[in-house]
């Protein structure tokens, strides 16, 4: 399968770096898998025995030495076995492309039937975050869509007091926005009903972005001067003046606290900084929004100061052909990528399908 088909991020080989031989590549993949499974540095003798390599322990040590020299492996202590570096994990994740199709239907408790019953966007995204967390045993995360992308379904204006009204905006995905608007003159209930009906007819079916960008201007050019429906247009424009920024949901922080290496001071600080500083996490996830398919950020690839020992597997989800949000999983660099990568991809496709159907 091609890299473009699943959208995995590939890291190029520098001109001064030789390509791994088939034997070196097989050893590296097996060693990373072993370390992910056990969390213990891998020694040459037991490794040869367990994986049935037709090599002597001495030859295996030489291969490991070469892989360490090329920065695919590291030795935590002088006499210990080897562990993967971020570069070693990257090679392993990219090699999953070879078996990706056969594991796309990953075993996970992602209850699609349950998600279909959710009629509100925020509840559906909250549910998918919990499902990703419980299925992966790491932390699930979702970046909600920008409100601009929501398609308006219904507008209702209700009274609050003599100088203030509440504009209720209902989108096709079930998102409900309540906006207080101050009015210069009291409005009758008949006016509110008429304005609500007018705005529902004229604005329904457009995204909030399109409404702000062009529909308001179209209405003003269509309505004659002095028409009181211009007041309804002004009210709607005020209600949509400041739309909500995307939010970030995170579930499963307690899962991370059960992973031995994540309890170490620096790794735990990095993880907690990621999940507690929502703006930082939103910034990282928004970068993933720019690319289709699966995005993997391993260790230093997160490219944020003071973030170490963590990895992110994320996928954008769409409404139609437009990417609007991101779902993913955060965990240690020793993450079970073979399970997590197809899980996130599968979940992204389900969410895209459901949101596209909800928006019609």
C-alpha cells in the first residue's frame, strides 16, 4: 500500500545515511515490537532465541551496534540491552504500511451503533473520546470543529427582558448556540416569531461561515430600505459576531499513570503539560488538521519545548470533503502503534461518515 493511501507521515533518509539491509530492517522491527510489548531493554541472546533469527548472539550484537550507531537504538546503561530511539519508532511505524490493510478493522470497542443514536455533536465527540481511551488504554482526544463549519438548521428568537433577547441557533449536527443580543426598542412576540421564521428560511442550509461571509450582504441587497426584516438581519449578525473557538476533549488520563515509564518525572510532566494546556494541545492538533489521513508524532517530532517521551496518533475528520476537526490518542513513545494507528484511522472515518450524514 502506498503512503498516500493512509496518510502516514514519512521521514526521509538523509543523503549521508545508508538504507538498512533487509536483515537490519527485520531486526529493528522485531526489536521495537519486543520493547513495546515488554518495556524492557532487549538483549541479543534472548532476542535471538525468542524471534528465531538464524544468527549467533555475536552477529546480533554487531547488528544492534550498527543500528545504535545510526541512532535507531540506544543503550540506557553500558551493560544493558537496547531500546528504540524516536528514529527507531519512526522506522517501525512507517513499516506498518506493509500490513496496514489487514489490520484496518482493529479490535476495538468503538460502538458505531451507539454513536449513531447521539443527535448532538458535543455528546457524540465526547463518546468517541471515551471509546478511544478505553479501547487503547491510553488517553483519547478530540479537537472539536470550528463553529464556522456548522450548517444552520433553525433560528428561534425568545424574549429575556425589555432590552435583551436570546437568539437560539440550531445546527444540523445538533449543536445549539445561545446568544444574548441587546435591542434598542422592545419587540413583540409576533415580531420575534416572524423574524425567527424569516431567518430560518433565509439562513437555513448555509454554514455559519458562509452566512457571515456573504449571506448577510445578499439579504441587505435584496430587502428594500426601511423593511423591518432588516432588523432581523442585524440581530442575526450580532448573534454570529463572535463564534466559539474549537475545544479539546481529553479522556483517560488515569490510563497513562499505570504505564511505568510515564511515572518518571520528565515524561509525566510532559504528558500533563500536553493535556492541561488546552491551547498547546489544540495548536498541535490543528497542524494535523492540515493533512488528510493518519498523522503520527513521535517524541521530538511533536516539536514543542519541554515535551519528551510522548507520542500522538491523530486523524482529521470531515464533513463532506472538508476537514473540520481531529481525533487521536496520546501515550508514551512506547505505544502499541500496530493497534493504535488503524484504530484512530477507523474512528476518523466513522466520525466523518456520521457528521456528513448529520449535516445533510
